[in-house]
């Protein structure tokens, strides 16, 4: 989910999604960004065991070491699994993403109850929308906002 949130945030920013003139244009950008985000997942991608369960990670080769044929097949399987997960997560979140982009354009709706900052896609997608991460496990930028409100 975090990889998906990072890549879709990058794609939406690169496509200037918040400055589109109408919701139809925004939805077109969201569809393009979602498709590109799921295609741009790192390669090779591996599944590792952590303290809290399995997670997707990138493989960093050292000193010219290459993956064996078995490791390469596993990495390709992990990447396909991550792509399917990405497509599923973003497929379900497209309309709420459109709502967030529209709220970002309307000054009095930016901080409506129950919404997250548009710049923190990881928190919005993984912790609030899909709920696969705890709020303490995602990037936290709310502390800066709290200081501004005082």
C-alpha cells in the first residue's frame, strides 16, 4: 500500500491533477496516474518477513551479485502480486480520490471533517481509506499543521 501511495502521489503531482479545470479531466488524470503507478513498481521486488508480517521490498544487489533463476521467478511473482494489489487498491479508491482533489480546489473544504491532506497520500490511502496500516506506521506530517492552528 505504501508503494502504491508513493507512486500514485508522484504521478498525480507530475500530471498536475489538482489544477485540472473540471472533474472529468481530474478523473482522466486519476485513471492515468493509477495505471502508471501500478506499472512503475520497483523491479526486482521481493517479499520479506518482518516483525509484523510480510512486506514488499526492493532488492539491492551488492558487488555485481545477480538474482538466481529461482530468485528471479520469485521476484517476478512478487511484482505481479504487488501490481494486482495496487490495481485493486486504486480501483476502489478512484472516486474518493476525485473527491479529495475537488476538496483541495475548494478553500473552505480542504480541512473538512474526516479528510486528510492531499499531499499525504500514504496516510490517506493506507491508514484512512484501505486501513491496512496503523496511523503510527505511515508518514506523519500532522505535527506541522497543529502548530499552524495554534
